C-alpha cells in the first residue's frame, strides 16, 4: 500500500477517498450515491422485501409515493436514477426527488443538492441551489446532511469552499456515528485538509468507520497498521483489516489478499486461496485479476488446468486492451484452446495486439496463416476494434 491521496471526481470528493494502491490497480472511483442504501430508510426497504417480496415492495412503495409519502418518493427517485428495480429514467427520478425534497426528506434534499451542483438528472449546475438544499438538513443536525454539506465545503470548485467548515461538518456527522463521515474526516487528518496533519486522529476515525464495516476504511486501516502510522505497527492487525475489507467486497483489498497468498507475503503461500481472491476481484472487473486467472487455468496454478476457463478470462482483459490477453487469444483461437480452431479470429487478434506492442505479433505468426485466413482476419479485426473502442468508451462515461 502506498501513500494516501485524495482522488477527486465530482462534488463528493471527500466520499471517494482511496489509497494509491487502489488507483494504481486501475480502480479509479466514480461518483456514487450508494450511501443512500445504508441509512435507516434503506433498512426499512429491506424489511419490506423480506416481508412482501421484491415485487410486493415495489407495488407498496409506488402506492405510498403516489399517496405523498416522502420516503417512498425518494426511493422511487433513487431507483429510476440508478436503474435499480425501476427503469433508468432521469426525468422521472428528478420528478420524484423534487416531490420528496419539497416535503423536507433530508436524503432527497441532499441528493438533489448534489444533482444541482454537478448538473445531474438534466439540471443546469446551480451551486447556490445546491448550497441551500444541503444546508437545510445540516441546520437540523442530520448526520447525513452534515456529511453532504461537508462535500460542498471541501470540493474546491465553488466560492462556498471552506475546508475548515467542511471539517467541522464532518466532525459533527462523525460524532453521530456516520461511517462515511468518519472515514472522510480521517483522510482530512491524513492530508491536512482543513486541519493539521495528525495521523493518530486519522487512525482513530478510520478505526471508527472500519468498526462499522466500511470496506474502504478497513482497507485504509490495514495500511495504517502495515506502516505503523498513527498506531503501533502490527502485521496481524494489517492482515485482519485487509481481510475484512476483502470480505466486504473491496476490490483492491481482494487483489492485495490474492497477491499475498500467491507470493506468501505475510501469510502462508497458498495458490488456491490466491485464486479465490483473484476470482472475486476478476468478477468485479479487475483486469490484472482476470489475467491471473487466464494464466492460472492455462497452467493449472492453484486450480485444475482448464483451457476453456483460461480463454474465457483472457477474452475479458483482451477486450479492455491488454496485449498479454490479446496474444493469449491468438494462441487460443489458433490452436483451439478451449474454443474451436478459427484461424481468421486468431489472425484478427494478432493484428490487434500488433497495433499496441513490440514485438510485432502479426509478423511473427504471418507464416501460419493462409491468404483466406488473413482476409477474414482483417475483416474481423475491424469489427473487434470497434467493439473494443465502444466498450472502453462506455466505461469511461
């Protein structure tokens, strides 16, 4: 794990703070409203699902929203905004969000405030409206609203910016037990944003958030213990918190656990355990983990040799631009490793790999193909390259 840094992407930069190891692994965070799924209202939704089932809950919430229930209106808005349960529809999301916010529902006010700040949901960016909405709940002492307002003060792109006020908001929210605020406050102490650098206070607040099962905080706390920053160095506690983060689905932590088991770093070398953690990270889209599985299944490292599985995992990073995986596809399609032999497809991947790397793979394999194979390969390469561009463009949006 490396130095702690702030990675900014939108108004709530303070929410989305990761260690540089996650960024180096390609896990650049994006603006997310998933914190809406962790509050008391979200628990009531879960209870409803357990009692009525998913469809019964949707029906009940739709009726409640139409009858004017602010909480139901908020979750219908959230569902349309994120495309969860409901069809993704920004116009409907905005309509229900405004109805909920007008009734003073604090989550709706805060989310609508961020939408105004960022120009989400088709709104024209309006920092003044954002500030007004975010301030309402904070003035009433709501922990979530205080946290959201802190994001505005800490963002650094509007005249409302005031890091000291941002930290003050975080302190109020953190003291009420809001885990995201505790984690964000910890990073303020790490980076000296609005306060003096104080690694002991950083470790204290990170520990509070980690104690509530916050995976990013757990991963960061593992780094504190690994380096002895703000706490006494402890490889056992570093492993404990890293494992907690991995078990809670934090992809960089899963990758680090996998690497630890693969190399025997701090744990007994265990390639089966490494494959377990790499598999979880790979399912979440981590390219390096997908490449590890590509090789593991190809050579039987921690798993039984399975060329079909190897090729399956090779295709995913190959489509994301990994030359190693693209070369694997050359061999897989050319030799029938887990797929049918297809010289045209093999040559197409050689062309694609050739565009990005030395040595020139197309030149190396050129003698292996007939003229017909090469013609089909060129046609297929053009299609594949369009698909690759479209895939990667969509992920960047």
